[in-house]
C-alpha cells in the first residue's frame, strides 16, 4: 500500500512482541474493540496526545491509523477492570488482561509487581487495508474462543 503524502510521515509501529501478536492486536483495533494499550514506563513514551500513528500488521503492512486520546501513568496494580476491557483482548476480563500483560512484560524484561505503566487510549481514524479489515471480525471471534478455551469465561460460552 502506498500512503498519501499527508500520511507518509506518520510514525509506524506494531503492537506486541511477535508477528502473530501484532496481527491479533491490529485486528482488534480494526474491528473497533481495542481502543487502548499500555506499555512499561521503563520504555518511555511512544506516543503523544493527538498524535496519529500507523498500525502495522505482523508482516509490516499498514492496516490502520489511530490517534492518541489520553496517556496516563499509573502502577500496573491500579489498572482497572474498565481499562482492561478497553484493550479488547481475550474475554475482556481483568483476569485475562493481567495474565497476558504480566507475561508480556516478563518477556520484555520490564515486569515488577510495583512497575509503572503508560495507559494509552486511542481512536481509529482510518482503515488502510480492506483485506485485513474483512478478516478482523473472524479474528475477534477466534480471540474470544481461545480465551474461553483457556478458562477465561467473562463473556460466556457463546462468544
């Protein structure tokens, strides 16, 4: 995909730490169910209020543009169930969010029980890949089913 000149200078990034996780999280964004993310303060701020960024697929293709709406620094332990649900992952429960994020931060070497996180909310500005967007709803269903099979049941069996 060739980006228009007004978007060519936007920062580009992938969610997560693997191509598979990048695809999964990008699909949640494209489907409209992921409107937040968090990162370790130890890694610094990766976005600014009002900044637009291009979300890349696991293979590095642009799939969406998001705009940062808020950035809050807080202890990992103080992320609320409502904030966890904004991330759109798993069964939307705090338990799923906590387990997934603790594992992620451990993989990147930043986890500590008293760690500080940057909780970012954003809005979807534009879809950039129609093919990826068409598959996003199926990816959301697979995400919910996988969480249910792993024992996370906040959304029930029919998700």
